[in-house]
C-alpha cells in the first residue's frame, strides 16, 4: 500500500522495513546471501509455483527463494522506488541497459513492430538497431517535432502498423534535450491496441528522474531508469529500474529471472541509502544548472546552449510539451562550442574540477563529447541530422558550489578562445 499522507522523500526513511525484523537496526541491513532456507518442503513447492506463475497462488505473498529471484533488501528497494512514480510495482536490474533490454524482450516477439523516438542513448540505439532486428522485430523511428498524424501516416505507410506492439520514448532525449509528448505516444499506442493485443508505451525517464517528470501519470505503461544516474546519485553503483502495474512488472520480473539481469544485495543497499537524499540532490543540481546555463548563453565561445529552462513561446511545440509534462528544468545542459570537435576537445581537456567522464546524475559535475563517446556508434549522418554535431558538449551539473563550476568552465573556454584565435590567424 502506498502511504497517502506522506511524501515519497519522507517514506524513503523507512517504508517497507520494520526494525524488529533485524535486531532493531534503524537502517535496513544488507541481505548478502544467495539462497534462503524454506520453512518446509511444502512451502518451497508453493514458493516455486508462485514464482512460475502457476494458478492458485495469486493472492499469496512471494516467499524468499534465491537472490536471482528475490531478496529482502531488493524487495524493500522496489517498494520504495514505486512510490516516486505512483506505480503498483517496480523491478530493479543490474544496469540501465539491462532494465531496457529485459523489458523490451519481455513483450516483443518476432514479427512485432517497435515504434521509437529519436535520438536515443547510444546503448539503446545499438540494441534497437542491431539486436532487436536479429530477433525478428521491426523497428521504426520518429523524430522530435513530428506531430501525431505524421507519425501515424509514417507507420501506416510502412505496411506494418497492424503489428505495432510497443511505443518506446526517451524524453528528454540524450544528449539534445529534445522533448517527446508522452501523452501523444500513449494515444498512438491506444489507437493501435485491440482486444487481443495491448500496445505498450514505455518511457526512459533517466534524464529527468522521478522528481521532474512522471510518465505513468501521463499515460505511459512502464517507466524505465538507469538507476546509476540520479537514483544512485554518487557514481558508485550500476543499476536500472522499471515501474508500472503489477501485471506488467510480473512479466518483466519473470524475464529478469530467466536472463539473470537482476541487481545484487549490495547495490540495493546503496540505492536505499541514496533514495533518502534524492530530492535534495536533484534540487541542488537543478539550481546550479540554471545559473550555469544562463552564464553559458553569454559566453562568446559558445554558439548555442540547449537547456530546458530556456524554453519559451518561441520554441513552439517544445515549450508546450515542457509546460504540460515537466515538473522542473533538469540539470543536463548541452552546448555547442566554436571550433567543432577540436574546440570541444580543447575545452574538455582543460577542465580542472569538472570530470571528463560519461554518465550523469551524480553529485559531481561531468562533461563528455557525445559524438565520439556515448553516441559513437550512431552513424555520422544520423548524428548530424539529430543535432549531435562535432562541437556539442554534454554537461551533467552536480551539487558543488556553482561559482567554482563557472570558474572552471570559464578557464577552459578561455583556452578554446586562444587556440581558436591562433587557428584563424594561421588561416589568414
């Protein structure tokens, strides 16, 4: 049962755990065990029948069997994770990519069609374009700014509209911050659903986390996260999560058991710790990002800043989606530096405090070059069409003192300025 009178950030301090279970420990201990002792052979039989989905056990609690199937710490974590998105159930995975791949494979079959938004995170792009087709799944992509009727016309023109099984959306898109209308995606899924087949809407909400956007409340069926990012928040763990209704999560968990993509007790324990400060960390990063984005706009070596907090009426549908869909501006900034890839590399190589590393959502600020790093496997022509240009840098803003971050950005951009000036002089 979801506590109705307290906020998720309050519930994170103890929901689903009772100290009397563990010698009065205030915090949930780590259940570092691979297997569990059954109270009887009859109980073991019943637990397995429940886990395998056999009839007659629908209202029975799930007994502990084996940590690839369930674990007390992981179950407590899943119960807390579902609170943020007001979901009936949640599932935790060994990584964000295992959450994505397991969820998609739980529902897609040979001959099915996946309709997906662009751009996608590089790992997801590879899975969609290279792995799913090998399993006989047809994939059809659409781009930001395409309207509902345009997408439907494209789908029908493919001749495969009747086989649509899932609409997969990543919003805001990595690394361009493009917004996709979740309600529109869910509406398309409903239009192609039948009595025999539900077309699912699945949303990767990693960029916004469960604080700044709530896809399930906008019509999505499943919400996915790389829990490595804001949910973990300290760049010291790898994990993923999914949330949705009980029926869908049961199907996902059964696929997770077979594929072995579950998380481990230690990672679950670290995530339980991190969830207690989730809102504090995300609010602090968001406040820093606003100041930095406003500063970058004024810098002469920056051609363009892509930041949700700068959207206004002049941005048309993107602003409309933002106002309807987002609860905050986020803490991800992409910006284009003069000098293309060389300019971007000079900037990145001269950062002192901000780390040159992939990932995002940690307490520390991180910067990377999407075109040659996270999205290196995306074809060059596609990258350019989607706005992933050579001079693009992605910045995940952390919780440091914002003046220190700006000082670091300023000195690195000064190097770009001097180097770029030398190049121009040489060309004269």
